[in-house]
């Protein structure tokens, strides 16, 4: 009887081992549907999915327009991200001189661009004007300074905010005041009187707009494009004979990490579509 039990147990044990061996020997197969390929199942980036970054240093006055242009450029170039650094042109130029890497520089004047050309950071043959701007006086919506005419900018105790003289917009504003001082209507001391009312010199033109919006100043002188972007503010036009046309140059940096993308971006900015965006933001298109 014991022998029979042992035989039965041995038979059951062998049967279990045989089933286990047969199961483990069966190959594991991953089925691929007709819509996919083996590479689709792997975490592999195709060239179109690889992220590339275009770095653009641009004058603060270009903020709204270039942000829209950046979105348009990204939409037309999948896998590309446009990274902006907005500040006064003089600040951006200093950063580039100190070794900051960028692909494109868009300045609000030629002075700062020309300094980079002289330092061999930009090839003079690579730069071109892509838009221009003019100046306008902005006032808070409640006009606390009672500024009704340009002559009122010289009124005693008026609080005026300008961009610093080192900033393109600040330099242009002082050129406007100097021109007005040559007109007998305003008098030779007009510029001196107006500048005596300056309570703050800002590092970029956007800060001038902010101070006026917050009521920290009775008036400011900014670009027409800045006034267009702040419709709640009141404005006083500056006649053409006193005004300054600010030409904006753009160029590829000589050490650009992405020169191909830089060239494509500049072509987009200077295209009809790009000029339409700039016009929408209060800039003047360049007629070629």
C-alpha cells in the first residue's frame, strides 16, 4: 500500500514539473498594432520632437509685439522655443559685451548696435532696420497735472518721468526738448525747465509707462507704440518738426548658438506678416 502511495505521489510531482517547464518555455510576444511601429513603443525622440531654443535680446519697447511674433514663429516651427530677454537696449548691449549668449539682438537705436559692431560681436553686413517709432507724451487718465499743451511740461511742480539719458527713449526725449527750445514759442530755456521737473529717470521705457499708470508722475515721454499698448492713458502728440524717428535695427550675433533659427526669425520679422504684427502694436512698417 505504501509503495502504491509513493508511486502516485511521484507521478503527480513529475506531471507538475512537466507543466511548469512547458509554460516557462513559451516565448513572451508583444503584439504591435498596424498603426504603430517598434520605434513608437520606445522612448526615442524623433528629430521633429527635439527642442531647440532661439534666444532673442530685444528692447523693452518691443515686448508686446515680439511676444506675439515669438508665438507665431513657434507655431510655424514645431520643436522650437523662443526665449526673450527684454530690457533697455543699453542694458542688453552690456550683457552681450560681458559674454551673454544670444542669437538675435533687436535694438531701439543704432548707437548700441554700432557699439557691438565695433566690438566684432555683430557683423555690420548682417544688420538691418526692421521698424521705426516716434515719441508721444502720456498722462494719467485723471490728468492731475492739468497738462493741456506741450508748453505745460515746463509748469512748476509738475512731476515728469523720463527714461534715463543712456536709454534710447530717454535720449530721444531730450532731443525733442532741445528742438522745442529752438522755437520762439517755447523759448531757449524750455528744455532746462522741463528737465527740472524730472522726478525719476528709468532704466527702460516700460518703467516710464508704469510710473504714469500708477499715478506716480503727471506726465512721461515714451514711444507711440507704448501709448498704443496702454489705451487707458491720455496722450499729447509731438509735432513732426520736433519729433524724432527712432529706427530699430536687428541682427544675428556672431557667436549665435542657433544662427539658422536666427536668420529664419529675422526673415519672419521683416516679412509682410511680421510687419503686420508690428503695425498692430503701434510701430511703423519699413518700406522696402
